C-alpha cells in the first residue's frame, strides 16, 4: 500500500508531485516564520517593547497546536489533498486580513487563526509524502520533505530584508497571504490523493491509543521521547523568534537582522539535510551528536563577545545543529515505535513538542523582563534544553540498543 503514485501518469509524475508537496511546506514555513522577521517593525508600529513580543511570536504556534489536533486528523476521513487545499486557502485569506490589523491584540488573534490553518497542512503533507514514496525511502522522504518548513524561513528572511524597509510588516503579510492561495490552485491541479485512501469500509483496522505508549517497559521510553521533542522545539522556536529581534538591537539594521535570521534558517536547511541522510535504524546517536554540539555552540555564542562576522558564522552553525537535531528526532522517534503504534507515538510526540515551541518565544520574553546584562546572553537559555535533549538521547541509545523491534510494542 502507498508505494506508488496513482495519477495515471506512472512513476514519471513522482518528482513533480513531491516538488508540489515540498513547495506547500516552503510556503507554510514562510507564513509561520514571517512573524519573526516582522516583529521589530510590528513592535515599533504599536509602541510595544521587546519584552512584550512573546505573545505575538507564540500566537501562530498556539494555533498550529490547535490545528494539528483539530484539522490535521480530518485528512484520514475526507482525504489529505482536500485538507491541504482548504487549509492553504484559509490561512492565505487570514494572512491577508492580518495585514490590515489595526491593533496589537487584533494581530495576535489573527496570527492564532493563521496558525490553525498552518496546523492542518504539515501532518497531511508529511503523511502524503510518506504514502506516495516507495517503502524503502519512506522515512527519508518524510524527513527531507519536512525541511521545506525551514527553507520557507530562509525565504521569509530574504523577502523581509527587501520588503519591510519599503512597505513595512504589512507588505510581508500580504505576500504571505497571496502565496498559499496560489499554491492551493497548483495543488488542486497537480496533487494526487493518497493511494492509502479511501480505506475499504469492510476492513477493520486496529487503532492505537495513547495507552499503548505506556505499556510495561514502554512508558519510560515514551516520556524520554516527549522530553526530547519539547526541549528541542523550545530551542528551535526561541532562536528563530528572537534572533532577528536580538540582532536589530545589537547594532545591526532591520534589513541586516532579517538577513541574519535568514542565514540561521539556511544553516538549518543544511543541518536538516545532513541529519536526514545520517539517520538509520539506530538513529539516537545522531540526535546525541547534533544536540550536544548545538549546546556547545550556543554556550560559545553566549559567553563571550564576538566580531559581527563571527557572530553570523556561529549563528549559522547553531541553525545547522539545532534544526539538524529537530529533523533527527523526527526520524528517530518514528523508528523507535513499531508500525502498530508509530503514527500514534510520533503524533503525540509532535503534539507534546508543540508545547515547547509555544513556550520558546515566551521564555525569551521572560529573559528580557529579567534584564539580561547583554543581548547575547539570551543564547545561553537554550543551552539547558539542548543538554537535556542530549542526555535523554544518550539514555534512549541504551534503552533501544537491542533492536527497534524491542522498542514500544504496546497493544492498543
């Protein structure tokens, strides 16, 4: 099931279809991360301080959490293509409305609504990519497709550096509204439905429950995986949200700050590719390597002053390592659970991890309220969660050493 694309065009259609799915996630990444690059101009427009940026930066992430839980599962019932198309169109329209927001509160509410649409796209796009791939390439295909989100952040930073000085943050959100509507049209014309759907109504398929993730000798592994996802996603979104703000307050212009934020995302694209290619069935060592090196790089960045070129270089390295860790945990988490509970295990891990992503920008606001002595000291905050992630990965290496077949095998 799900190894071939049923488009009537044969396997020749495969690259085009995967390019469409990747493009949908690039545009999602653009909209999700556009707020990070718009933040300095948004705060100036509404007379807010950097310490008040947290709710704005987290609003779409909270929406993504809600959308993943409420909209994402609809793909199993009405089709993945339909949900992707509808979600792209809806969050595109909402982004256009957000560009006209007249108050800070309105903008936060609209960014939350945009996030709900965003949350419906990612799980269905990843699932569709996996179901259209050959079984031997399924995990790698899902990992590489997911890098589209990070690449969208690169694109958002580059567009912001050019557009915001000319038209302000509203111009960036207008672009973020037009793009998903355009991709919805392309997807409607060229995207096939999953070959795994519809399921024959006469076939009873067992459904895993969250209780299966806490079967004997399994619960501790699940808790460790949830801990890693929360810690890593907290670091990812703290850094992507605050780097443009920190740079704009550290002697760089607004355009330069956007480009530095884009460089961080570009490092993340490279790190995600490398981590995805390194993954194997015994993949927790890759998580340990990337998370440990990320903690060391963050420590170096936050503990001493560096020249501007060195700051940019280390920020790119941090993006490589932190985002590489994120891609590695997606693959490692999926490999740890057997097929019977894989979707449930990875789905809950991503959901719990979203709590960390929501907390990340808010933790940055708290750190600013506590008045760090230097802006660079904010880079010390994610050192702790990355060390926790590395320690949990080291434990999981031992816990899953025998084989992935001895990992969580609870029955629903």
